[in-house]
């Protein structure tokens, strides 16, 4: 298993999948993200995400009637001292529109990317390679650290 290279300070942006992997304890990604959460707990950096993440993480628990998981997501995103949800402002919407127009990102990805860029995030953690299009953002794609099949992973 590879390791997640973390910044020594600043903010780390987590998209919705990162929260899902951590809270629903989905391996192999949960193990990688546990390292991140340990660094957050000692104040190495802070974690931020868009308010959009709340919508994204609640869909499956609400669909399947899992009130406990939905409540856990709400608690972590709204009340954890280790996580700050950033608002979707008009400035974020303008930046997201620009990213959609120039980088061909889907609307949710453009909102996440715009939020991270406007807030000067030192690292963006995701499992979506589309974010690689944002050259001004340092992106870590979790599946590149731990390939799903464990084989055929070319050295980079």
C-alpha cells in the first residue's frame, strides 16, 4: 500500500467520497484516510469541504433508510472541530462556471474545485481523476495510491 503525502500545514480539501470512505469504513481507502485524520487530530493541518458534500454524502443513507449513518455524516460535517464546511457563495459559483466552461468539469466537481482553489487548499483528496485538470491544485487520487485490483499498477 502506498502512502498519502500530506502537507505540513495549511488546509486539505476532502471531497464527498473521502468522507464516505472514512465514515462508512470502506477499505482500502479508509486505511489511507486514517493517516490523514491522525495528522488532523494533532493540528498538522485543517480539513475543509464544500457545503455540497453534505448533500452528496446523505443521498445513499436517506435512500436506504440508514438514519444512523446520515446522523453521523451530519455530525462530522456540521459539528466536528476538525472539519469546516465552506459555503457555496456567488464567488464560488462564478469560479465554478469558469471551470465548467474551460475544463469541462461536471457541476459538482466544478463546485468542489472552485471552493478548494478560492480557499488556497494545499492538497485536494479525491478518487476522481477529473480533478487532475485543475493544474493550480495539488490533487491526490486515492486509487492511485491503492489500486483496486492490486495488480497492473504502473510505476509513476
